[in-house]
C-alpha cells in the first residue's frame, strides 16, 4: 500500500475530480496534449495490472524467505555460487539487463552485509554440525571473489558508457542505482584476494582435505582457480581500459593467465553444490525500470566459458595490434576483426573502437596523420617530396586538428619568403595542401575503421553514410589533384628546360589523392553490398541483380587498381642520389622488392611499353617504380572476389534462363511498386548519386543476365571457369607469408577466410556438376543445338571466354537464343551459405517425384 | 561517428501467429540519435505473423457493410482475395463449416476492449491503453477488425499509422499491430487485414509501408514478401529477448533521390 504519510512526493487524490470531469465527455472522446507521444504511451504502466506492474507482489512469490547472506558456505557451494554469478555476468555482457542477470545474486547486491561478526544464527542449522565449513570460506574467499567480479563489471560498465556500442541493442548499462563497489579501492580488493589466498593455503586447504573426501584435491583446485581467476581478470580489465592504451601492453600476461584459469573453472565446475535462495530472480521487482522485464534465457555454463574465453582472445588480439607496423596491416586487422564469426562481443568491440582513436592518436601509438599519410603512400605511391615538410607546415597551419582555411591562406602567402627557389615554392604549396587534405581524410578513414567495431546490422546501415563521406572527400581530392597536376607539370617543364630533353613521353596524370579516396570508396561499396547477403536481406529473386551490381563495383575497383599500378609503374625513379636517402626510402625499396616477388608469384604482367626499353636516348638507365605490396594485394583480392562473384552470378543467370529462378518479385496483391526495376533502384539508391563509379543501369543488368544469348549449360561452363580461377588464385594466396599478405595482426583469421572462399569454389564446382544434369538445362542445350544446325554451321564450337567486356556489351538486342518451352519441371533452388556469408553455393533440390 | 546510447521509446514485439511463431519479446532496443531508422524513435510493433496458407475461407469471407471508409476498402480487398484463391492451393480440406467472418473498420472505443483482449493474448507484456489510443484516435481509418459474424467477437485486428517520415518527407505507413485469434488462423484473415490496411494507407497517400518482425518469424516474413515487401534492414537485437528484427518495406511510389534520408543526413 502506498503510505501517503511518508511519500517523498506531494500526493493529492484527484480521482473524484477526474471522474466528475469525465462525465461531460462522450465515450471515445480523448483529452490529449499534442506532446503526448507514442513513447509516453508505451512507457505508461498500469498500476496493479499484474502484467505491467512488476512491483506488484503476487501471492505465489510473496512468501519466499529472504536469503541469509551470512549463511556459511562450503567450498563446493562457493564454486556453485561463483559460477552462477559468472553466468550472470556473461549474460549481462551478451546484452541483457543487470536486474535479470548479475543482480539476481544476493551476494552481489548485499555483499557488504557479509561480515565476520554476524554469525548465521539458527536459520541454516549448519553451525550445529561439527563439520560445518569455517566462516572464512564466506568472509575471506567468497566475499573477495564476489567483490572482484562486481568491480570487474564496474570496469566493463565504465567502458560501455563511452557510447561506442549501441545502448540496449548491444548492451544495457542501466545499473538501477545499485553500486558495483566502485569506491572500494583496487588496493583493497587485491589485499582481500591476497588474504583469501593466504587463508586458503594456511587453513582452508586443511579443512578441504579432511572434509571433501576423495574430491579434496579437485575442490581445492576449484577454489584456488577461482581466486586466481578473479585476480587476473580484474587486473586484465583494469589495464585494458586504462586511458590512451597506457597499460594495455601489461594486460597481455594477465589475459593469458585469465584464459588458463578459465580452463580451470571449466574443469572444476561440476563440483559445485547448489545453494537454495542464493539467487533471487524476482529482484527486478525491487529495482526501478522503465519497462517491465521480458523472459530471458541465461547462458549455460559452457556458453559462459566459451564467451569468456573468446573475450580474452579478442582482447589479446587487440593488444597485439596496438604496435602495428603499417597502415595496411592495421586496416586488414580491422576488416578481419569485424567480420569474425561468431561476431566478437560488445565489450571487445567497444574496446576496439576506444583504442582506435583517442586525441588524434591511433591505437595509442601513432599520430592519425601519419597513419593516413601511410595509407595514401602504401596505396598510390605518390612522388616522395609530396609529404616532405609535413610536420613543419602542420605547425604553421595551426597544429594537428586546428588547421583552417584562413591559416592555409596565411601559410600560402608566406611561402615565397620561406622557399629557397621557385621549385621549392611550388612544392611547398602542394605540401601545404597535403596537410590540409590529410586532415580532411582523417574522419572518413577513422570512421570507416570504427564501423568494424559495430554489430553487422549497424555496419551496413552506417556504411551508407561512410560512402557519402568518401564521396565528399573525393570531390575535394579532385580539386587538390588538379593543383598537384599543375605543379607537376610546371616542374616537368622546368626539368625539361634544364636537361633539354623534349622527346620524353608524357606520363599519365597520377591523381594520387582521388585514386586513394576512390579506392577506399569502392571497397566500402563492396562491403556494403555484400553485408546485405550476410544479413540475409536479399530474396532469391534479387540475388542476380545484387551479384551483378557487386560484379560491376568490383570491376570498377579492379580497373581502378590497375590504373594506379600502371601510374606507379610508369613513374621514373630519380637516378641521382643527391639527397641523402631517407630511412623510409630504404624500407620502401625492400617492400618494393617483396612486392615484385609477390607479383612474380601472382601473374606475369607486361611492363608498360615505355618501360621495356630500359635505355634512353642519353643511354641512362631509366628505373621505373614498382607497385607497393598493398596495391598488389588489393588487386589480387579484388580479382578473386570478382571471379567468385561472377561465378555466382553466372550460376544465377543460368538458373534464371532455365526457369528455375525468377527475377520477378512476388506480388499477389500488386499493392506495391514491387517490380524489379523499382527494387533495383531502391536497393542501390545509395550509389545512384555518386560521381563515380557510374551506377549500373537496370537495362545493363538485364543484358548481363542474358549472357550474350548463351544457353544455361554454356553459362555454367563459364561459371566453373571462374570458380576454378578463383580457387587457383586463393591457393596461391595461401602460400604468402603474413608479412607478404600484410596480415601480420590477424593471420589466422585471414587464412580461415581464404579457406572459406576456397570451399565456396570447390562446393560450387561440385554443385554445377549436379546442375548440368538438370533436365531443363539439357532441353535448353538440345534446343540450342537444333537452332545451330538450322543455321548450317555458322558458329564454331568453343567460343571465346565470357569476359567482362562481353558481359557488359551484350545487349538485349544481341543474338538472343530463344528459350524453349520446357517440359521438365521447375526445381527448387537451394542457397547454401555455410561456407561463406558473402557467396552462396547454389544447387537444385531433387526434382519432384512424379 | 559511433552512436551514443540514449533511451528512447521502443517497440513491443508481438507473437507469431500462424504456425506458432515465436513469442514475445519486448520493447526493443533504443535507437541512437543518429539512427537511420527514425521509426524506432516513435516506437513500433512487430506484427503477428499470419498464415500464408489458403483455406476454404473464400466462401465465407464477406465484406463490411458498416462504415463508409471501411466499406470501400474491404470491397476492393475482396476482389484481390478472390484472385488469390484462384491461384493458391488450399492447405486444409476440412468439411466442417467455418464461421463467416466480417471485416469492419474501426469505429469507436466500444471496439477497443475486444481488440485489446485479442492482442494481449498474444503478448507477454501488454500495451497500455494509451498505446492503442495513440494509434486509434489519430489514424482510426487505418485500423480494421475481423469479426466472427455469429458470435460477434473480434477475432482479428490490424492497427496502423501514417505520417511523414524523417527528413525524406515521404509518407510512411506503419503496421503497428496485427493479431488473429489462434482458432481462426489459416483462413487468410491476417493477410486480408494486411491488404485492407495497405489499401487504406495507399488511398491516404502512403509512399511506402513498413513494419518490423522477428527475423526468425519465417511465416510472417513469407506472408509479407508475397505481398511485395522486401527485407530492407536488419535490426540487431531489436527485441529485448535478444532476437534480431527485419524491417520489411513495401514501396508504393518511386523514391526521389534528393529526398533520400541517408543522403540528407550525410
């Protein structure tokens, strides 16, 4: 009952007044203030409605006894309580409310009521028994361990409050005003754990030895493992969340110890003895929440251990990535971290984002400008002087993160005074622009990496915004590149004047900055499209248009990467060692060498025509730059992805032609604008306004689907070729070392991903063998052959390979084979995603038995 | 940049209908301020799945003769139902006569109790009466009831909303609640109600219609996909029981690029 006398808030009963006023209203009339929103409506709780009023004490739960928090516990009871608290912790970490997980433990909520003096009285009856466990199992051991878990959760909570992950969706931070003992100093906790350990060694183990029979050894181990686990897990978390990654490196050994103890917990879990009443699952009735709790399933202990171990592994891998050596390795680490299956938990994802970027420092170790610069350098290898004077100019421009257009104008105005000659002045002008550009590039670059720390649903949704960020930067890069070209041209003219060489070929304009931005944008677009598959958003009738689009984006990317490579390879290296070589250049040379080796392994690529003649008219040896390892790896992977995508697309096209698969949306109602063209526009609308790549027109997709008039079996042959090519390339990739593949921070995950792609290739080829026996496909072939016979040998047998150009060029008006009227039945198409979330293996279900 | 959490209204999930879909969950997760799904900031509900199987309901389905608005809607619906049944194989062949069903538009608060009882049967946690009134008083023409003609009881209900959405100014219809009494399922009552609601929202100017459903509720997803809805987004752990949702969308009018919310936000 509400006690009006002690109510905190002034209370006035207006029931009669409202009742009287309501008499003037008709049934159905509503008094509603405009500000009363759906949120208000949904937050309203009807008092004394048992379904809504969670504080209501029901008859069946009203009489439960209150757990005696000072009840002594035996070592095996300690194990059971501890393990169930751990289950609560990990269930909370998996996204549920504290009120239904950790806070159901009476020991967590009433920890400070445990004390040495208060004995447990008569209620437990244990003190009558001479074999009753010593009180210190409760006071020294259980209390300190529970405190450690509570304080560990407080550390986790403080991280999760940073907002790197999504409230309620990823994690619930509501503490219901309950303390997690944040005010108890770490030193006190450590002292308590020391005391627990000391007591166990001095007295506890003796008691266990005499009272736990043949299990004594295991029970002792179980207790000690839990004390040790508490120490290592608390210290590990403490170090992991220390600001600016200042202690992360020390967390490694603690995390390793934690993993060892997790195995110990698992091994001794079965020893636990249940303690009735130690967990109160109706505790939420006493905690203030804005919504009634829903039934949840707690994790099992095995799941708890599994998730705990995974959390340790993830935190360790982040720790190992902190001292990253190159931007490419860092990017690959983030890509593979974000695409792990099963996905990392919310806590490691939050940590990943926190350590990524703080006060313009990446991973607690390097300036963001350096990392962005390095990414540009690794990708497009601009002329080396372009990044010179970076720090000096950045300072003149106002310092990192503080540059403004005004400061840029000021610096540009002072360049004539600073530069020694006109050439230096030209260069310095561009170098100033580089500082400004790198600063602008920081946000898209960091935001893109941040995305990997989000859940996959959010990744896809936020990537749409990231595409726009890169698009905007691309516009700015285009302007800047035009400036760069003007200066390069000026320098070239001056250089030509000096050497009086006029017959040199004009190299293509490099577009360094646009190239880098466009490359990043294309990668994000691919990722965005393929995440749709991973999230199961597409229906089978949409698959062909999706994979056609992915193919077109990958095609644009492959073309772009080849352009970058050609530009690099046409760059004439300065022969004269006038300036002292920088350390950076030395490393570049070695990386170029490795890249060259990689290239040999990969594919023999012809040198540009001007490069093949290594002797110039002046008989000087002209040395051309070599593409970086980064660009070669991107080329390789993009090519493989394109082959896989094209293989999948061709299988879809083949099945579409045979009538097993439709591209027509279901529309029993015809109430929506659900024709395929409309959906095509909707699915890819994020790309329609981009300056580049050119959006794939719907008609082009249709003509791609037509596959140049080939019959289904012929299309499948080409699909097999693409899967075979992809498989060969992937197997070659596996031969690379982690350093060559630039996956030093995530080699295992990378190899696993490559293996999964190989599995897609193998399974797809096997699947195609099955498809080739399909009656409709055979009917189609027969019809094609008959048509060919009628044309009296106008076509030769093995046609050329179905190339990108052909796929693109084939138009609806081209030679379209007439599809026969099939007699064989339509079969159900089966999509199998178990090998890779981005590419399905496609087969047909057995034909319906007649 | 990563979103910061902020408590916002939420959704209640609803139970799976036909075929014993999953149950209830609860208010789902909150949307961060920069969410691309303003829908969740208004709260939402997951529709009950309804059966996709046809039945002998054709002969007993009748249209409303009550209110003007509803009458128009249900008349047009009856045509499409008739068309459907000509192409769908009946799933059940029971000879027992089924009670005839009338479809009526929402008229007044007198119908509310029956609607609430029906929906509450499918929910672990009920909506407060204010939630019903939020929808019914603002968009009364977008709610329909299926009535057992003989018993005069409400055995199916759909509740919807229509308002401009986010930055795009597109009129977004939203199916907030759908429930069909268990013993009346597999008679296309759910799909009939959905079709009536779609027609009503289209007539009222809807550019698109959305709803959320648990990603495991395959029968509901199949039902809506057959009506032309696509899975537009996946919402991670949308419901408090930890289950993801799909946001399904039906496009009623072409999208204008310039009004694309994602582009505007960017």
